[in-house]
């Protein structure tokens, strides 16, 4: 059992009493600890080194971090049987409302507020329900969690909203008269008010940020945060550069010289597509247009997405390669376990096969494949070419392609007419195929960009420019962490929730205002991604006159396609072709997850070290991908002094600064018998913060219940990661929840061998139910899942084991574009919808009626928002601004508008203002300071004058003598 209280030692050996939840949850910024022990949720005490002083330690920390992970893995890999425990994190910003000037400013009292709140918590430790308050990046920000985890019982689902309300109540008790702490994603006016944007006033600029818009004083005073800011900027070689498309209204001055808008003010893509902000990939547009503009794209049809030749260059897809070894008697290539190390596997790619992979810059002439193996592009002497780049439209017709694991599934197969190889080979070079033929299919008609009326000059949009980490890490969000029963479950849920991350981000969108301007996006994620992007120019694919950097990972020149704050780049669940743990010969060393179809750079030495230690290929790839990054904060005396056998400081210094949409968390070390037991966890990080505790609780409990649905009903949400990344870009689009389309799996179970996704052989339990033929199927399903052959020794089903391996032969038909309403409520007779499945699960477990009543309200609310009957906070805020009496149709949020909007957000959260378009019929009970803390029944002697003063309140009542 996890104890309610834990005692750990500090550097000075004083004892700090901390609620155990600090250990359960990893907070957004790596956490503090005492004497160089990175515990969960705490900030490290010590002196951080400057970036120049840190450089000599980077390699040691990377190597030690991998060793620490391996030691942890060996210690806890067989940990089984943990109960479901979970928790949420909510971040609050504190603001000062200037009623006289009608202006809102940041209140830089967060540390004082947090200390006062935690003092009150200590004096209220007898209460079962409590809160924990911890620092966040901004000096105006406080993060709060429940003081003990929620359990795996249905009645605890009602605790979520109660505890969120309690946190808000308690924060109200320490706010000043003019202060407020609404749950909003981004401060509306940050960076727009010069030196008059904070209380107390602070000057713009400073050595940490070098910002033109905000000052260093708004950063949390803990030395970690300022050092993190400076080191990210210095490693990058310049200030961070954030450019978000500016919303175009009728009189927005930046658009005065632009072509006439099509479709009013609805963007440059028209009504049939979503405008895409490709965050993290804008260096070319920066070089051409400067800070005040950004190039956007438009969502395309599935076929257009599939055949987007720019996707490979931008890291949104893997390159296709034709295997064609031109020598007498040569039939193909052996795989390589590492560059130069042959794997004598009979299941090697033959001539005519097409494989997916990406070129290695650190090993020129080599390609890393989707399955984790390597292939050389040419012979050792460079005279015989082995691999040839082909178009994304290429498909192989090699008769041996059905061999298990022989090649990567082609998710984009289409039955178009065949055309000659020379038309689709890159560079117009005709390549013979030595006895085998690569058949390539023609692309559908695609209008060239130059003639597409939606693009051209109109794709260059005015931008909201920001230049400091505070613009991103100053955003607030809602995060959920779950403890799994074992490592297998935690990894499977990591993959499934990664698919849900962009869907839930769009559904909770709440970030339409940045730096006093209306944005043409709705979500915060890309802002944070660009605010902590420490990649060098070379790592971002640009010419870098200062490269190489000898101290950096791979000399700072390896191409890295994503910021360290982004969506995931690899699924981590290792698939299987059998129920047992042992794979057929030749498959044990492969990444058996066929949905990994985007480049995933790995630190090669780390990967080999992990494999030699017995870590499976999929997990080795994940960890080795994390370790392509350098640590960005190094503490004096906390490098070689750390014990790799018992501590995880260096692993956490890399892991916790890879801020991805989901995070996989191994059990932390137990340094004493009194430390709590904590198991394998998965953290869901993409959701935007909502204005009310009702909304936040609804989405938190929905995600928790969805994990139970997936596990209990043995479902599978896998889609290719390229489609997940496409969804992330679509989710940022304005009003994406109501009008957008997202790629989602149409069949929530693996296809059987030979299925094409549409044929009669595939019959889901859901389609059978709709068609009135469920009894026979469910009986068969029930019998099959009770068969001992369907489960391994750990109780893991064949369905789950094989889900990432995709044994079906036509997975490209397993997903399609769906609206938010489709995803949540169902589509046709084959896809039931997530909300109906949650209802089925609640019926299945016989959820108690009191809990079910509130859960039904949550699910009805989510359904109404998914259907578009209720709007997102982002849409409501934008509408509020545009309907404000002082708004000039110019996309500018003035101080007065920001002040009125902040008051409205505060009042909505505290239950003083009801907005039907946000909440429908749900009304929030008012939140005040009353009842924030329990009142003790005192018995100490009261002073007479105090008694007499209070008694006067009741002197008008009838005397006891008259009560006859």
C-alpha cells in the first residue's frame, strides 16, 4: 500500500514531510529534490551550472542515464499486480485585476501563495481530502494535485471534482483582494504590456531570456527554471522563435495588403479543409519572411496526405526504398543489427521489396528501417547500389512480400492503374530489378500547389511573434497519471493514449489569445514546443556555420525532426506473432510495431547497450530516442557523485525534459523501507485546462474510464504515427473540435489474416449488434477469449500481443477520417463510438447509481461538445472578444477587453456566471472560501468581551422564559 505520508531527507538532513502524491506524479518540469536525488514532483536543491560549465558533463550524464535505466529495468521488470491508482494535475495562474485602469497583470506572488497554502495543509493533515501545491515555471503560477491518489473504485470518481473544487477554494483563501486565479490556459496579455505587465512591476529583458517582450523576473525564482531558460537558448544558438498564425478579422492591420479573403474571415483554406500550423518546422519561412509571418498549410484528403512528397523531408513520413542488388546471383540483402553487423536471418528483404526507413547522418550510406534493422545503400566499395529512393506512391508486387516480418506494411495501398517504374523513381533514373519487379501505382489527380487557389501568397500568414520560454511554459493544462498493474499494461496504454492525445486536445481547446492578439489556432501545444526547442540549426535541417559542436550529442548535427516538447515519435509496445513470450527465430531483434512509420532518431550506442542488457527492441528504441537529447540543467556536485546502481537522477534529467503527449514512467527507486511502493505509470499530457472544475473532472474521468474500456474489452486504437502527427496539426486548427476531421481507427480490434478492412470476412461485435446478429458472434467471441491459448502466462491476450504487429494484410483500411462526433458517438454499423463504449463498461461493472448519475452528466456534456452543441473554451473566448463593445475588428485584445474576459473566466469558474453555450444546462455551485478547511471544536477559555460581543447578535431573539 502507498502510505499517506512520506519522509525524505534533505541535503542538510532536515526532514521534510511531504504528501505521497509528490512521488506518484512527475510534474511538468523536472522536479526537485534534495541532495541530488530527483524524486517525483520536487525541485532539485543545489547550484545549477552555467551552460559552458555543463558541456563537459553532457556525455557522462547521457551514458549514466542509460545505465540507470537498465539497472531500474532489471530490478522491477517483473513487478506485477499493482492496483489502479491515479491522479490529476491542474495549473493555476494568479493575476491582479486593476479595477481603476481596467487592466490585468501577472501577480508574481506564486511562491508566497504556495508556501502559505502548504503551511495550511500541514495544519490540516487530519483531513482525509487535501491538496498539494508545488512550483511551476512562472512566478505567477501554482500547480495543485490531490494529496492522495484516487483509487480504482467507482465511488472515487466522485472525488475528482470534489478535490478540484477544494483546491480552488483553498487558493481563494490566500489571494489578495484584487487577485484571481482562474483556470485559463495562457495569460491573455503576456508580452503585450511592456514594463507594466506585472505586480510588482518588472523590466522587459534580462540575461536569461534576452526577450524583447517579457522580463526574467517573471520566471520562478528557483534557480532551475532560469537556468533551463538560458541553457535552452544557448544550446540552440539563438533565442527561441515562436510564430503563431494571427487571426484575420475584417480590419486586422497586418492583412491590409493581403489578397481578398475567401469565405469571410474563415482562413485561407476554405470550408473544405483545415488550416495547418506546422509548428517546429518553420525555419525556411523564417529565413524568407522574418518574424512577422508564418507559412501555413491545409489539410488534405487521405489520398493527398498519403502521397505528399514533402512529408519525408519534413520528417512526417519515412522514405520508401526499393531493394535492388545489381550483381549476378544476388537476390537481396541481409539485415544488419547495427551498421556493418550482419544478421544471418533467412527472412531478409529480396529484390523488388520496398522497405521504409531514413538515412543516417551519423553513418552516411546507411538506412535505419522501420523494424529497427539497418541496410546499406551501396556496397562497401560504393560501386553496386543496393537501395533506391522511390516515390511515396510506390508499392511492391514481390510474391514473397507475405513472409512474416519481411517488410514494412504499406498503409497507403490503393488500386490505381500501374505505371512504369521510371515515372516514380526519384531523379528520373530507370532502375532494373534483377529478376523481380516493383509495381508502382499512379497517384490520384493532385492539383499542383502553384495552381491551387487556396495557397500561394495567401498561405503566408501574419504571425504573433514570441521569443521566450515563458510564452510556452507559462501555459496551464490538465494532466492525468495512471498506475498500471505491470509494465506490459503501462506500455500498451502509452500507445493507445498517444492516439487519443490530439483528439482530446482538440476537444478541450482553450488557447485562442496570445500576447494580446487573437490567434488563428486554438491550442497551446505548438507554442510550448517552439518555446523549448533547443535544437541547433543543423539538427533542424538548416545550414549551420557553427557546427560541429564537440560536446553535444552527435556533435549537434544529427537531424532531429521534432522539438523535445512534441508528440511521440515511436510506439513502445512490442508486438508478437504468438501468445507466448518467445518469438519465432529471426523476429526477436525486431521492433514489432508496424505503426511506427515516421523517422525516429536513436542514440545508436545506447540502443545497442539496451539490447545487450535484455531490453526488447521497441522499448530500447524508445529509450534510445529519448537519449538523442542533451541534458539541459546540470547541478554542481550532482554528476559523477550519483550512484547509478540505486539512483535515477541522470535518467530523469533526460526523461523529464522530453515533454511528449504521453510519458511512460518506470517505478522510482526506493531509498528506504519507508518509501512508498510506486509501480509502472503512464501520464496523459495533451489536454487543455478548462474554466470549471466540472469540465476538468469530466475529461479526467473520461480518460480514466477509456483506459478501462480498452483493457476490459481488449480494444485496439492503433493507427500509423504519421496519422497521429497529422491529427496533432489538425487539432490546433481553429474550431477543430466542431468542424475538423481526424484520422481514427474504424475497427477497434485487429484484422484477421486476409482481411482488407471492408470485406465480409471482418465482422466486428459492434456491427453484428447493429445488424441484430450479435448472439452467435458474442458466444463465439466469449468462447474464444476463454480459451487458454488466447492468453499468456501473465493474462495478456493474443489480441493485445498482436495488435501492434498488425497480422491483417490490409491495415490501410483499418482507419479513416472521422469528425469529433463520429469518434465520440459512433459511425455507421461498424464503429460504436467511445462514449457508448464507456456506458457499456459502466453497465458491465454495475457502477453504483450515485456515481453513475454524475458520470452520465459528464458523458452527456462531452457528447454535446463533440456534437458541436456546446463550444470549446477557445471558441467562447474568441467570441467574447469579437463581441466586446470596444473591439475594433482588428484582432487586438486591448487591456480593457482582457480585463473583462479575465473577470468572466474567474466568475465562470467560481460559479457566479452561467454560460449556456459552454455548459448547457449544467450549473456550477458557487465556490467561496467557506468550507475550505475544517473547523476545530475548540475548548480553550474564551475572553468575556468576545463572548458578549457575539451574544449581541442574538439579543433580539425571544427569551427562554417566553417559550411556553
